[in-house]
């Protein structure tokens, strides 16, 4: 890019920050004389960018209010989509750099929106609510993210500096098969040459990533998302659980995500093997599924199920009185079913 062109674009970037700037201030920032600043402002005007000039001793330039983002020209629908996308990405933990990039991008777009549209979007953002919880982000370095994405696309190995959850650091050579964003965190999965196996790594624990020599082939049918979720389900926790759910495999797969555990069809139902840090949470999950089940292990989970049942009975009948049930042939009552 020629230096004058680069400086014209630099002037546009300065003006996009909002407010007015004196010619002397702009000249100092760009490293040119004041006459050149005026010429650059004329170039922007020739391109259709509404640069307003202020005359007088302290005269200068600013962008006209309501000017839409250059070089993109966003329609009202596009502007709403971009703003909602930035808000949703921040809530989901998708952003990098602790949300600073999303916040600054939001501010830049907000500054150049037409006044009427800006007020309407402000009203939307002030009144909208979300059912999904806010995720605390674990942002990776943007350079790490981009290097891994490019390496995965072009099937080029990388060398990464990785720190495990135990605090051990070291170099790994990795064939990245794909990137996955799940529950507020970024992951990369692929063949780890050090372990000679497919492994999954959290990006926020990768200090650096550098392209390495060579190429690799991705195994046929490999699904990065399935691999990451299965890897998360296999993370060692305090308790190893095996339960037979008396339902079909299809029903179980619709209700239980791969990140919870592994489902295997057995003669009398579906075996769920999983790991959990707290057995009371596992008991609540099993009770919420609504299917009969048989616990293989651990025996302490049976105790948690009994304790949960006792609490539910107490909550349903706090005074200890026997509650009458509905009449068998009562036409006013009917069973309901739901797949939700």
C-alpha cells in the first residue's frame, strides 16, 4: 500500500473515533504538514465519505453524524444482526481478549449508526433478555486461535507450548483436525505426536502456536465435536458411574449429550457410563430423566437416590399427612406425556 493511501486511511480511522480534531492535531498524528491533512480530507470527500470541515483559527475535521461504517455499507437489518451477534458472543463466552474486542467493535459501530437506528437498537439491547446463562469466558490468544485455524484448514502440523491442568508445561507437536467452541471454552483436537494418540487441548492453556513442516491427512469420518465432547466426558472425576437406563438407545441419545457420558445398548436397556464430581448431582440427573434405571456402581449413588426420594416426599407432604390420589375412573384426570 502506498504511503499516501495508507495515511488517508489512517486519517479515516482517527476520525472514526468520534468528535472533532484540529488540523494541527491531525497533522501531528499523521506526521505530515497541515496542508497535506487538508488534501487527505479532500480525498476522503471525493470517495463519498462525509467529512465535515470547521473553519477558523482552531478549525478541523470530523465525520458527519450518521455516517455508516466504511468500507462496508450496512443496512438496518445488517446493523441489528451485527450488534446482536456481538452481544450474544460476549454472553456465550465466544469472544477473545476478555471481551475487549467485542466491546470496542460495538462502540465503533454504535458511533457511526444513524441517530434513529442507534436509538432503536439501544432500546432493543436495553429490553431484551436471554434464557441461556452468561458464560465466563476462557479466551485464547487471538494469534493462537488464528494459527490453529489456518493449520487445520491446510492440514499443516503445529508446535504448541501447552500447560496442563496440573501446571506442567511443555512443547507438543500436533496435527490439528478441527476447532470446537463448547460451554465458554475453545478446544483444538487432533493427533498428538508426543502421545501418539488423538488428544484434545484447551486453547486458553496454549501459550504459543507455530506452524511446523509437513502435512497430514484427517481420518475419514472424523468429527471434531464428537471427539471433544467424548474427551470431556472422560475427564477423571471423583466418582465412576455405571447405570442401566431402561429405555431405548434412541431416546437416551436425544436426552443425554455426549459430554455427560457414554451410552451403550445392552439387552435390558442402555448403559450410561459417566464420571461425576458430586453424586447428589448425578442422582438429580437420573431422577429427572423419568426412566426406570438400575445402578451398577457406585453403591453410594444408591444412598443419594434414597436421600433424594426422601427429600421429595417430605417436600410434597411437609405435614406428614397421607394425600389422596386421583380416582381411577375420574374423567377429569388424564395422563399427559411429553418429550420435552
